[in-house]
C-alpha cells in the first residue's frame, strides 16, 4: 500500500470535503495518504474523474509509488494545462506542445 498524493488546483469545494475525508490535507489542495490500497485509490479517482467530467473546472494530479511503472511512479491527471507524460530511459518526462507561431508568407 504505497503513499498516494493528490494535488488539486482551481476546483470546486466538493473535492476538498471528499478528499479530506479520506486523506490528510497537507496544504490547500494537497492531499496525502501514506498507506492507500490500489482499490481505495481507484474508487477515489473514479469519483474525482466523474465530477471533473461534469464540472470541467481546474486540474487534478494523483501520483503513487508503482514499481511496474516507468520511473516507479503511477500518475493520473485531469484538466489543464494538458501534459503528455512519457517514459524515456526509465524516467518520466513531461512533453508539452510548443506554442504555435504565425505563418510567414513569402514575398513574391
């Protein structure tokens, strides 16, 4: 039963009450539970994911120790800004899209 951490940003108060009932709120929007089973973690994420799917506000990140995952870290995310987490040489990296630049039209 690994340590689980959930970080919320710009979400409705319902998340605070729900997560605070199952985890310790270390700082505003930062929740931790030192020994959370995969089953409990999955049920919590199902509720959070369902709410976020309806409310569409803020962002949520959950991470936990996962020996079989790249970098030994299980990771789940919802919301903005979008991140693409990729494994490279056994570690996790965040890949973000480059901002688009205006197209320069040649003279002619």
